[in-house]
């Protein structure tokens, strides 16, 4: 019994660093999506990490990539924040997006903390979950 209590406490302590960052990370992602909805690529670009900014160079290039490669993020019908987890020392926020056609998408956002706050360092589109009857 004592070992079970210790295991639960240990798991709770391990989840504290990620849990403490949940709100600012979710706010970053939501703010970037709101900027995309407003076609404000300059603002959306501010939520990208220095690595992403270096890859695309300008807000216009970044916006074009998102419109072409991530249309569900550019114009979502619905956004739902799922779990935040730590993988190999990095924080990943799972997001469920419903696109304008009603299709559901799961994306993982890799987050990094910078001097400007939490920024998005990568986004992965995940395979669709198996559909059961």
C-alpha cells in the first residue's frame, strides 16, 4: 500500500513542471491560431521559435507555408487543447482541430521557452486515430 502511495506521489511530482506551463503554452498556441484567423502573419510569426523564424525568414513566407501545409490550422472551425506531456525533455501540446469541412485532426506542438516566453518550435500532424464502430 505504501509503495502505491509513493508511486502516485512520484508521478504527481514529475508532472508538475509540465502542468505549471500548461496555461502559458496553450495561450501561445491559441494566440497564434487567432492571428492566422485574422490573416495577421506578422503577429503569428512572433509565436514561432527562433529556429522556425530562421527557416522561413519572413512572416509572409511563414504564412504561405501554413496556408499550404496546415490549412486546418490556418482556418480551423474548432480548436480543443488536449494533454501536455514531456517527451525526452521537450514539452509537447496535443491539439485537436476540426477543419471547415468537419474533419478532425490531431497535431502535436513542440514548445520551447525563450526570453520572449513560450514559442512553437515544431508542429506535427498525427495519423488519424482508428475509427471504431
